[in-house]
C-alpha cells in the first residue's frame, strides 16, 4: 500500500448485473486528486461552458473546468441512467467498508462530492478537509456537524499561523453561498450533457446537504448543540 496515497474504491453493482469500479486516488498530504492523462476532453468541460458566476478562473490559464474534468468518467457512465435505478454501492476504504442498496443517485452523489472537493476548484476547495474523514451516505445532521467542525478547525489553524480567525463564523455563510452558486451552475452543465437525471439529481442531493447546513447555521443549531456539550460549560445547562 502506498502511504503517500489515500485510496478509495466505489463499486456500483446495478440490478441488471453491470458493475463498475471507480478508484479514487488522492495524493497526500494535500489530498490532490490523481487523474488519468487525456488528449481529448468533452466540450462540456470547457471553463466557459455554463461557467459558474463566481468562478475566479480565467480561460487562458485554466481552459477546462476542474470539476468537469474530475467528473468525466462518472458522468459518461451514468448519462443514460435514471436516478431511481437501484444499485448496490460498496465503498472500500483503507480501514473499513460501506455498503448501501438504493437509488443510484445516492452513490453517485457521495462519489461526486469526493471528486468535486479534490478537483482543484477554488470555490469547492474549501470542503477539501472533509475528505480526511470522508463519510459516504452522510445524513443531513452528520454533514452539518462535520462542516461546522471543519470550519472551526480551519480557524484554529489560521490563528496558529498568525492569521485572523473567524471565530464568530461570519464568513461561513458566504462560503456556503459560493458553493451553492457552483452547484446550481454545474447542475445546468450536467443537464446539457446527460439526457437522464441520475448525475444532475446526485448533485441536487449534494446541494441539499449544503443548503441544510447553511440554513442550520442561521437558526437555532447552536442552541441544540449546547444540550449535548454541557460537560464543557462552567455552569451546566439544566436538563
């Protein structure tokens, strides 16, 4: 096993017997996605093709959308697949194995999030640290908690480096609004290339997770967390 590479395998087994493995290789320590060399790219991967409104990249420097390039094989395989088609999805990691049977969109969604977060997109890149503890098929609550934990660790690391830390989470909503803008634009990109809805709906699922987190941070999420974090308080909350 190559210690310099974090490897995960997503295995899709469809009801009709088809099986396809996607091996995701991430170079440590930055968890950069390893992609196969290509000489030709689909037109929909061009940076200017349904370009995200908040994309900071320039075509002369980056002619291809990093997210698009990372998703070529995944989109190609499932472009004629409905999101409701049933599949058994198995994820093989270094230390454990996950398995779920259900609509194929949920397996695609989990794999798509992994690709997007490590693709090099400067907006989605803020989610890269979550790949350290990649959790397939995460619930809304799990995704929200992990997102918040990641952001607070990031602020601690900024503080250690002598940089200003956002302890009040003022920039957290802006971060997720930027991710939402990318998701919405990329959904339109997928609609233009995939006649069936599996890939687009998979990204809709991802955006719902991000949207729920964004909504939770604006409401009483922290009040609810206090109920379980009481061991850390000088004056425990009643309960």
